[in-house]
C-alpha cells in the first residue's frame, strides 16, 4: 500500500461548548484557509455520554473537509496541563533532554511516570560569562491525552500532533503577523468554561495562566435575572451582547462595573437558581417605591467584574513578580470577545488602551473565497486556536 504525504492540515479545537476547525494549506510563505467549520456540542448528551457528544460534534464540524488528504492537529485544554519556563546555563545540546527532565522532576507536581513531557528551546541569551537557555516545558497526564485520543478514535480521525490551546494562540498570532517587535502582548482567549492568558514578549512565550471563569457565568446571570433556561439565556447573550457597553447600555443608562477583591461562588452549570429569583425580586421591590428596570448590562456587571479581578491578578504577577515589561497590547479571542462591555472593563482596570479582537481573516493569512468566518453568531475570533493548530501542523509539512 502506498501512503501519501498529507498536503493539507486540519486544526481541530475542541472546547466545552463547541468544536471549531480550519483546513489549511501552505501557499508560498503564507497560509491559506480553505475551509472552516463549527459545531455546537449537545449539552444534554454531553452530560450522559461526553465521548459520543464530542465525537458527533467533531464529525459535524469537519463534514466536507478533505480528511483523507489532511494531517490532524489537536489541542489539550490549558487547564489540564502544566507549563513551566526553566532556565538552564551552558548545557550542551546533546545533554538538554536529561537536563530538562531533571528540571521537570523538581517543578512538575506529578510523578514523571504519570505524565508525557515535551519541551522546546525558546532562546539563548548571554548572562555574564555563561549562556542562559530558556526552555518551554509542557507536562500532560496520560489520562488527559487518552481522553483526547478517545474522542478522535470514535470520530474516526487520527491526530498527528497534539499541542495546547494556549500555545496555539501564539502560533496563530505569529502566523497572522499580529506581533510587533519588542512588544509585550497578552493573548486572552475567552472560552465557555475557562479563560486562557498567554503573555508574550517580542513574539516569544513568557507566561501562561488559565482562569476558571467562562461565558457560562454570563449565561447563568442572564438566566437568573430573566427567568430563562440555559439555551435561551445563551441566545440572549449572543444576540444582545454585541451592543452592550461598560459606559452605557442599549437604553443609554450608565453601567458601573466594580472590580471586586474576591470572586463569588457561582451556581452549577445546570442549576440557574431560578427558584430564588422571585423572593429576591420582591425584596428589591419593597426597598424602592419606584424601582428602576434592571438592564442586561446590569445583569452582567458582577460576573464581568469577577473576570477582570482574576485577569488583574495575572497581570500583577506577570509584571511585578516576574519583573516583566508592562503589557502594551491585548488581543482577545473566543466566543464572547466581541462584547464591548468586556473590552472596556479590561481596558479601564488594566490601563491598556490597545485591546483588539483577533481576526485571522484580516491578518497575514489568505482566505479562500468560500470561507465565511463571520455569519450569525459566529465570528473570526472564535477560530484563533484552530488557526494556530493548523499553523503548527503546516510547519511540519
């Protein structure tokens, strides 16, 4: 049997809410996206059979792709892996494997027999009479990798490469030529159940942190306030969220997003707590003879404040504890990155004026005429991880 070398790459981003994919080829020095797809994961099936729910979404997402001609590149969720940046001195190239493993045994909170290790040499810089080597070290437990492979097996695909979603953000930004020389940039991906923050300097990975906050907090807040089920609350957020501003909502009322010191507990994903809404509304009504109508922006101010607080902590650690240059620009991606209220709250709290929404279709890559990344509730920033995974795969062809 003759095996053909793949000519295309499919970057497959599996989230907790949806699956996104792009099919790409290398055209000269740039990447061309030939196809894109997105499929929502069935929430009800996800609760009872996550493998079936995810694999079905994968098949739906890549329907029509040139699967038999493509290499698949997937990603592990950032919150499930450990990433470290050890620095070595004057270690010969042929001894780096052993030196990195020794560093891993001291910094990884698992027995090395429980994890798969991978690393890359980021840079070498002179330090006095020695040469300092900066390493990117990634450790993933075997069961995390096995789960990703299980999804692929049931969907009848096979990965050639497994990366990490937060690392894919930087690969996408580099491919799209979003980085500027000597600039400190924070890549923030706003997911359904978590947020990934990847700090880079001069295009090089410097620090990554994942936050347990996601779009579901906004959806839950809307569901409680408006007495909506999860699906209707989600539709409300996506339909009306693009018009919400931290300075004023669609009614013209000023909305104050107050940053809090400690994040409050949130209800379970499937429990919107609607039974408590009536007593709370009655108490509120009793406190004011003429209560002002609560707007959607009011409903979202508290969960957005929790997000901003956690992001602020990450920035403080990066800039002050790691003694890094202050972040000059933020690039947002993910399903809710288009909501102005989030961007404005981050800008005000972090003091960063340049906050951009990632748009791979407007970057340094080419887009096939049949590709449409901006339709209905779908927008280009949702594809950043998938684009980065495709770029990673193309570098291997």
